[in-house]
C-alpha cells in the first residue's frame, strides 16, 4: 500500500461524517467535501492507489477518500483523478449506503496510512449546495442536545467560517446526434463545453436496450399546425414519455412516483415510462409490483450500463421527474435537462436552489395534476425551452475553482 506522504493534501468526503453530526435518518446525499482532509475510490475499494501517469515516480499531493464509490460519487472521483494531477485515492465499494454512512469512518481511520505531513482535520469545508451547507449547520445544535452531558458548545459557529459552496461539476457530453428534431430546433445556444464533451461510441448491446416510443394516432387538436415540420408534427402525436433516472432506494421515494403514475393510468391517460437508475443489494418491493401494474406503459426498465444508451433514453424522454425525500444536488436531473427534458421536482431540498418555481411541486396532488396536464398536452413539454443554465454546473465552469481549492485551500 503506497504512503501518501511528503506534503499530501487529503481530501475527505466520508459519508459517515454526516451521520455523526445530523439527526438519524438524514444520512443520505452530498456529505461535505473536506479539504486537508475531497473524495475517492476504486470498485474493489479498501486500498490506496495512484492513477498512474502524472504520479509515476513522484509523491502524490492530494488524497481522495470516498466511502461509497458508486453513482455520482464515483463520477466525481473519476473526474478529479482524470483532470487534476497529483491525486491518489482510497475507496470502499458502493454497498449498504446507510452502514457506510454510520461506520465507514471507523474503518478508514484504521486503514488509511498515517503521515506526519497531514492530519484529517478540515481547513475548509466544501458543500455541493447551499442547502447542504445550511441544513448541516442548522442541525448541529439539535443533534448535540441528544448527548446526555459534556456537550461540545458552539460547534456551528466554529465551523461556519470554514464553509464554502462549490457545486458538483457535471461532465455534460455532446448529445446533439441523439436528440430528436423537435429538441434540436428548440435547443438554446450554449457556451462551449470542450472539456466536458466525452466521445459517444456506437451503442453496445444490452439486455436493457432502450426502446423507441411507439407512434400513436394524433388527436384532432394536434393536427394541422402549419408551423411544424412533418417530423416534428409526428413527434407531437406520441404519448408523453416520462423518465425517472434515480437509484432504486427508498430515499428517492419511488412510492410517490408509482402512485402518481397509477392515478394517471386510472384516468385513462396515455404515457410512456422509463425507470432507470442503479440498483443495489436491497431493492424496494414497490418496483416489482409497479412493473406488473404499469407494464403496458413501460419502454425501459432498469439500469443501462452503456452510457450512450442511457443518454439516448434521456434525449427521447419528454419529462424527468424527481420524487426524492433526500437530495443535496441531483446530478441525474441536470443530465436529463441537458438532454432536453422538462423537469418536475419537489419544492424542497436542493431543488429551489437550482430550478425555477415553474418546475416545482409542493404536494403529491400537484405532481399528479402537472403530469395529467402534460399527458393531455405533451406538446407543451416538447415546445418548452427549460430555464436552467446547465453550463454553470459544468466541469468547464468549475474546474478552476477545484484546482484552486486543492492547491491553495479556498475555491
């Protein structure tokens, strides 16, 4: 095991930290990134390693620690390893999130080699959203009150001066070749994302190969629009395509999604459905039941390991829905918006920080009402230009701040 010494700057984002400072049950999502102590890993986990190349023959200067190396956590570590020199990583596999959140720090404290040139104490505490930072700081006092005696005092006041917000850097690929005509026609001009564009190869065979929606006969009010091209008009005839691209776990609240969709079905509304996202050891039972009840509406079901296939589904979808009960950023929602989807999010958590009010719902009834309206008029979603500037969350826009953070300590 290599020793990350000689001036190594540790960057730690262990999920367990968040459970030590907020009430039980609020343990999921964007645990803050700590500098001098940010995040890291490899699939097997449990070891330090150098990504090669830039580190060969020299000591690493940044230690990335990640206790849940999967999903958006993995995306961030891989991004930093690829674009920032002098990094080595330590990681644990993406399994049993809540146990990782509660106990990973114990394992990491005994496994990461010690080094006299650093200590895992934060000089700067970096959060991936203002909501993450504010909810963390505001929870400290109430959590400390659960301690029977010898309580630490004024921890929030001691930590707050160290805190900054640095949004998650999303790598937005060039999806123009995957977009249907109506999305291309309405795609707003965006700044160049040269560093963000990742090559999109030929789609690979997958058991969950994305399917194209089946064309439907147009209703009377959808015919005869002289401003539509024939291809665009054909697209307006299809049922609304709803996508839910989230982890199959209870904190993403799949129960709300499926109860809403079943109400649409009961009303006799036409829609297509793609339920994507990763699954882990324990899959909520609601998924198997929902698949049976919504079978006639389903186009895609399950994780798509081929990134091109995943992006193709997002590009073909009309509406992306979040039903999350716990979210500190939401990479999947921004990826879907980048692919031209109309977003519907809870008016809670991080979403009001990123999405304008017109894309937010406050109650389950409001979600059903919004989806019902779009099912009846899918052209509303297809003609809409989403008012979210995804470029501000791109790696191109945020790269310099990450470089400065790891070099100098303030982004």
